[in-house]
C-alpha cells in the first residue's frame, strides 16, 4: 500500500478554512477544506469525501498544495497548442483574400478553400485541412459567398439587348407585348401556350359526395 503524502505544515487547518471561505472559486474551496481536514487528522478517505473526490484525486491535489500552496488548488486550464500562423501571416492572408486572385496567375476568378490551402502551404510552410482554412477565414471576418458565375468573355451589350424581352426574332414579332407577357416570352423563348382551367376549380359537394372538376 502506498504511503500517504505528507502535507506541508506552514498553513494551519484554520487558516485554510478562512482562505476557503474567502475564495470565489468553489472548486478551490472544497479542495482547501479537504486538505484542512487532513491537517486535523481525519482519514484521507473521509477528507476526500468532503471535497467530493476520491482518495487518489486528493493525493494529486496534496502534491499541488505542497508545491504552490492554496493557489495551487485553483483550476488550471490548458491554453492549447499555440497558433501555427503568426499574426503577421494572418494579416498577409487577409490582404490576399481581400485583393482576390489573379486569373492569369492563379487560374481562378474567386478564391476557394483548396486554393488558399495551397498558398498557405507554399508561402508559410503550414499544411491545413480545407475545413481549417474555412475556420481561419471565419476568424478573420470573412464569410462564404457563392456569387453567380460570370464568363470572362461575356458581352454586356448582347446581354442588354436580350434582356428587353427575349431573342431578337421575338422582339421583332412582338414589339409591344405587355411586360408580364414579355417576361414569359423571355423565359420560354417562344409565345406561351394557352393555359386551360376548369370552370369550377376546387372541391364541390354534390349530394354529400366531394367531387373535383
């Protein structure tokens, strides 16, 4: 059976209870009360029960208390891994996204995550997954927007002519068509076919039987 760890004695049990009462951290308070109970001579199992832990956990906290005193019984959260891209790298990436790609150099008219993934790997020597690139862009204040594709050789004059209400042959055939009709002509590319409706749409009751005409 392992030998119980000795508790430092430069703090009395009464002092630890006063610190526990003044602490704003509940976890630190209950650990201090457990250590104070040990100093009073209580068994380690009963002292651990006061703090809502098992004996092995209390042993670990006693080590922390011996090293750092009451401050060692506070919660300590890991800050995680340091960022792989420095603040300077992130600023360069943000400027690159703002500027946009050069079609002659990059071969695209808008940045994709896979394009930025390759650029980050080549310029900064850091390999990220595509999803991580998306998270970094979101942290930088960018959002994903799918713009309507536009062909580089698009002729605006031809588009403006077609937008009147259809192809040139229909413009000549129906120069004075109403606006709504022109919209349908432009969408269908022809004169719309007639739409037939029942004279009595919807359900009707005849002798208590629902009928539809």
